[in-house]
């Protein structure tokens, strides 16, 4: 019998050689007080004993489904494969380096179901082990094309204890309506190996006439950056730049694109010069390879724009001003420093 108040939630976790992280995540999940859920582990060819561990614990986790991908498909496609196995009306994407509080899921479900126009919801994500520090309460758009991560690295002093609309959620923990995912063309574009895929999805949800929100009533902890540490920094930079260009080129209306993209490209090219000046040649090359990929895939971008046009229900002017923030020049300095350090969002 269908439970309208507590619908089945499919929790999808992508794992790639994250055995120690996944153990803690699953242990915390086993203690949640929301009973109508299933867990799908989409394993990207791990060779660290992850699969052996998952086979051992199947008796303890009867709601666990393991998908063996055999190779590293990336975060985006790994989630897509997991989604194909999901049975739930609601879909929760969860990182394997998170630790869940027992009551985290019900407030997310309640928030999502409270308004039929809400397509996705994110909890308050706190850092771990520094639990008093905010990791994410959602991100906003900046007119230059970058994202503003509200509250990131600040102490949680109650400022972010209300529900609010946001431009994009953080991929560490996001809950969606399945029907909305279907309306916007699926979870992630397979051309996104990793990075910025959640922003693309959230923007598609906005374009389709739904809202993306943050709620403080749900709380989890996130270690952060565990998978990124295993990747080459130039590889991370390439995917971040490539996917950001690709997202905006296919999702924005032409008038918005003319306002945003030239400025964004200038900022990115300035960062390339900075990489050259600091003799970080792999990163400088990565930024240009990202641009080249988009130039070589103009046909794909046009097809993407066509698909977005069909699903679009509202213009950019209806949602973008609500989820755009102004920032001080110092914020760009922060972006520059973190980029030079090899970290990208």
C-alpha cells in the first residue's frame, strides 16, 4: 500500500575506493528513524575491498542493493546507473563521506511534500569533525557566473535556521521528486564526469518551473573532498571549467547568456594567466582544454539548448534574480586563492 506521508526513498550512494568512508556512512544510515527507504550503492570499480565488505553486510542491511559498474564511471554516471535501479517516489543522492543524523530524512521528505512546486531540497550540511562549522546551506548565483556558497566555513550560530530558496544544492545530500527528475531529462548529463553536475540539475529544475530549497530542520555531517583528494588537480580543474561553460551555454536563454558568459570567460582566462605566472602549467592547460571541449561540442550544446527549450516553463528573469547574490571583490580573491591551491567547486 502506498504511503503518501512516508513515501519510499531511494538513497543512492556512489562509491569509488571509499571503503572507510562508506562504512561510517552506512552505519549512520542504519540508525535513521525513517523506515520506508532503500539504499543503492553504485560502485565504480573499487579495488579496496569495498565490494567484499558490502557482500558481508547484506544480512545486516536487507534494504541494500549493490550495483557493480566494473570501472570508474564518475560521480554523474555512477548516480545515473544507481537511479536506473531505484524504486522510490523520492530520490536521495548522498555522498559516501557523509555521516547521517537519525532524524535527517523525515524533515527533508516533509519539506519536499509541503509544496508541489518544490522539486529538490537540501539539509543543513555541517563539517566533520568540526561539527560547529557550516559546510553548506546552499549556493547562489553571481552575475559573473561563479557561485556564492552561503555560510561556508562559518560557525553555525542560528543565522541559517529558516527555509530558503537557493540556486543550487550541494551534491553531498539532495532529495528530489522522481516525477520532477523525469520532467527535466533525468538526473545527470553523462558528459559530466564530476563537478557542477548538481548545479546543472538544479538549474533545469528551476527552468521547468519548480523550486530548489534549503531546510535547516534536517542536518547531516560531511567530511568533504575525500574523492577529490584522489584525483589530479588539473583533472579536477578541467572538469570544473568544462562543466560550468557547458551548463551555462545550454541552460541560459540567449539574452542571459550574453550578459553572463563573456564576463565569466574573461575571469576564467585571467585565472589561466595566473596559473602561467605561478608556473602551474598543467592547470593553465586544463582551463584551455575545458574551453576547447565546448568549442568542439557546439552541436551537442545546440541539441542541449533544444531540449531545455522544450522543458522550459519560466524565463530566466522569473527565478534568477531570486537566487542571485552580490559579493565583495574579496570574494573573487578567495576564489582565486582556492583555485591556485587546486580546489574547485
